[in-house]
């Protein structure tokens, strides 16, 4: 919508665009840095001043995914030429990919940790948003005795920082055998996100006029059908926004993941920094891990961007 | 055959009683209009009939069957909401098809019905749009269309045209009347606009503060209001109401030198002090003194084109009279007023009609 603007408003409009660009550059700089480093040869990763122009390489990603060892001597031309292109990039860096006796490539811990992250974050997001939506619907539409107290109680579970509860949780989890399991982290993240999800979804559902459901009821639908056919589509925006927040929280969570898991169910956040400690850090590998770690959130947020934008301004704009 | 009957219905919201002992029968194929001020309980009564609100006591019967324990979805009553309540995520077509899909109507039949109703309502061109891309009048047609597609036992309409402009309202009024004549479904229609009520209703139900004041045809309500509330709520401009002193064959407004002449047979039945109600059109203004006309001073003239409304001072009272356009030139003029005794109403102190007429 193009509204009529005065000259002063035009100027202000331009100024705000410029300042937005500056802020954008500021926020994008670290992401650019990480992305650039992820594609750099190792010897360019830590130069001062930083190298901006370079021949991008794929080797950090290969190194991230595989177990490697130092080359004592350069590979023979025969070995080098027989190797696939990705293995050659590792040879170029003065290392070699570790293979089993049968010649199978040995994977590093990263792929499985990454998969763990995906499984745990997605499952806990689905659970938290699903349960949160139903709970919020109940609070929004029915008279619940002590409603405000319940809502406060639900929120209060979020008031202690994770580090405070991590140790007791760890002890309890050990007793019931949930530590270092996917289920354990899923339960933990679901519980952690649920309060947030209930509160957020209650706000969104409160905004949906009750008369939509009333109309569905007189049209012959049951309350359950009205919920699925009217309330859910109307709340799609809110659900998307809540899902993004829950996913990001679960995806990025570090403290619990560090304490509760060590191998089987470890997620990517505690794994990536653990690579810094082993010998002379290869920053390109860490950058590659971080880069890959950013991608799912970026994709997820990008897919839901329309809903998100509406979700952020929900309630501010009346239809 | 769908008759709707309310028997001694009471409804509380917390400590507030919103419906007070309401009993009413709406006959099959009848068009009944609930008329009342904002907040008098019209919507609540409709919602109770539709099953969207429980009642605290009393019975509601639809087609002779008590429905208090029947859920809204099983009552088969269509409802046009005050706010339309069209689903924003569905197209007009889907909105109108929605009630049909509830009962698993075959796809082809849904299509035929939706297109037929859309044709009747002249919204065939809008079927692919979403509600957000419609004007107020279109929204209203779609909302009515959604109620019409499924031949319900009864139609409940809650101020469906309240938010439209005057011209569109008039058009829709005619259309609604026509639709009712064609469909013939039992209809309860809510409004706070008395002109709408008079124009549409077979019978009007006047409500005030949760209590039924009067039920009757528009003519009955207009010519024989049972109390001052109904008398002043129906009719525009509002009926004049003044305290009067009754003499032998004369009724005098407080503080006035002369009184209106009335038949002795009438004044003999009245007590000395009563309240007179007389509609502006029952007062005749003349410029020259004449038999039975009392003097009055013109206070204000409203020109409405087809006629004028003149505010007159008689004694301490201000009354309004309807005159032909341009009869009275302006304020300050001395005129003479006659009252049509056959159109005079008398009320007691409590505001109840005494029922004493010529
Ligand atoms: N859910 C509710 N809880 C408490 N009070 C309510 C509720 N719904 C309505 N009321 C009250 O009941 C009274 C009647 O409301 P209702 O909506 O039936 O009025 P109405 O005649 O339809 O008015 P309007 O012409 O403004 O639509 C009002 O005083 C209102 O404040
Ligand atoms: Mg209402």
C-alpha cells in the first residue's frame, strides 16, 4: 500500500532504510565469517588480517564427517589418483582419511550427533507445540477452576535456569535409566518448552473469535471437528511461530545436553566445541560444523517466514 | 413443521439475570423479530435457542421436542451471527459448503446447492474470494447463504444487517423478506432498529432488560402499546408522553391554560391525573385559531423533506407534531394544535397502559 508521503517522511524513510542496512550488516557479519571460514583452506583460517578472497574448498566438511590422521609422507600418485575427489582434498591438506581393514571410510562423531539433534529437536517441538495447543485451547475456551494459578504454575517451571536443575535431573535420570537416551532429552525439552508453548498459544487462540466455533457447532460439527477444521487452521500462524521458538530452543540447548548425554544421544551443541580441545584446533572444521548446524534453523524459519511475520504482529493488527 | 417454544426460560450470567421468565411461541413458517435495546438479552436468547448457551431453568422446544439437553450440532438450527463469523481461511464457496460437508453431502450435490443459493443471493461472482476481500454487504449475503444452503429447521438471525449503511440495509431488508416468503422457514430475527422490525415481522417481540414487554403484529404494537416502554420504543419520532390533568371532556397538559378536547365518554373513565401518550402524527397543527385547537408556541422545526417535525411548547410541556412540509415557517410562531382523541393513549404511574381508548 503506497500512502502519500511528505518530504520529511521520505527523508526519514530513507534514513531508516540506511540504518536498517547497517544493522543488518552488523548481524550478518558473524554468519558471513563462519560461512567463509567453513570453506577456507586451513592455512587461511586464522590469518591476520582475515583473508576475504580465497579459492573455496570443500575439505573442512569432509574432515568434519570423517576420522583422519596425519600423513607421514605424501601419498603415492597411484593412491592419490585412485581416491575419490573428496578424499583428495584431505590429502591436499596433509592428512588422510582413516579407513577400516576392508577399506570402509570411518565416520567421525558429527553425522550421528547431527542426526540426534534433528530427532530430538523435531520430536520435542512436535510434542510441545501439540500439547501446548490443546492445553491452551482448554484454558482459552472453558472455565477452568483456578485458571490464573494454573497458568502461573505452568510458567513458573520456566523460572529456574537449566543449569540449576541439571544436576538433580541428572541424578534422577540416572536412577530411571534415562540419561544419554533420546527419550530422556525429548522429555526434558518438551517439558521445558511446554510452558512457553502454552502461554504463547493461549495468546493466539484467545485472538480467534469464539463465534467461529459457535458457527461450526450450529452448522452441525462436533466441538472436536470444530477444533480441527476451524481453530487449528486459524491458529496456524501461532503454531508456526511457537514451533520455530520451540525448535530453536531445543536445537540450541547446551547445558542439559552436555550433562545428560555423552555418546549415544549426544546432540551437536556439546559436540562441536569438544573438537576444539583435541590437539591444535582446526578452525575450518569447527566452522563447517557450526555452518551445518545453522542450516536447519535457517531452512525452518525460511519455510515459515510468512506465518512468522504475521505471528509477530498478531493482535497488533485487527482484522 | 417447526414451532419454537420457550417456556419460563431464565438465564443468569453470574449474579446478573439476563433472561427473565420468558415464554413465547413462534409458529411454523413465522417471521418473528426480537426488538430491544442493546444489552437487553436478545443475542443471549437466540444463543439459548441454538444451543450455544445453557439456560438455568425453563424449557425450550423445537418442533415440539424439548432440546435443553440437545447439543448445538444436533439441533439443526441455522444461525447468522451479529459478526457474520465467516471463516477467514476459507473461500466464500467453502464457507457456504461448510454446513453441507458436516453431514457428508455428496460433492456434486454440495456444488449444485452452493451455486443455487449463491445465485439467489447474487454472489455467484464472489465464490472464489476470501471473506477479507468482500464488502460488508457481500459478507452479509455470504453469512445468510451459509444459513440457507441446508434447509434448517429454523433460522436465527442476530442483527445481520446492523452494520450496513442505510441504503444497503433497505435493499437487504427487502431481499430478506423475499427469501423468507420463498423459503418459508421459521425465522427469529434480532434487531434494535424498530423500522426494520416493523418492515419484516409477522410478529414483533419487544424485550427490555430480559423481560418480554409485548408480543404482537407490528400494527398491534404500534397502535396498542401495553406500556410506556413499548410506546416510546416503537415509532419515529418518539411518542409524546406528558402528565395531564383530566377534566370533564378536556385533558390539560401540566401548566397549560387550555386543554385538548376529548369525548366525555373517555374522560369519565379516567382518574384525575394520568399520563397521556400521543404520537406526533396524531397532533394536527393549524395556523389559525379553530374549534378544539389550543395555542402553542413553535420551538424548533426539523425539515425532513416529505414532512416536518415541529417542537411545540404548550404550558410547561414540549410536544412534537408532524406537519406537512413547510407549513410552519420557523421558531417563535404562534400556532394551534388539535389532538386526535382516537389516537390518544393513557398510562398509569407505573407506565402500564390503562387500555382506555375511544
Ligand atoms: N458471556 C457473558 N458473560 C457475562 N455477561 C454476559 C455474557 N454475554 C452477555 N452478557 C450480558 O448479558 C446482557 C445481554 O447480552 P446480549 O448479548 O444478549 O444483549 P443484546 O440484546 O444482544 O445486545 P446488543 O444489541 O448489543 O447485541 C448484557 O448485559 C451483557 O453484558
Ligand atoms: Mg446482540
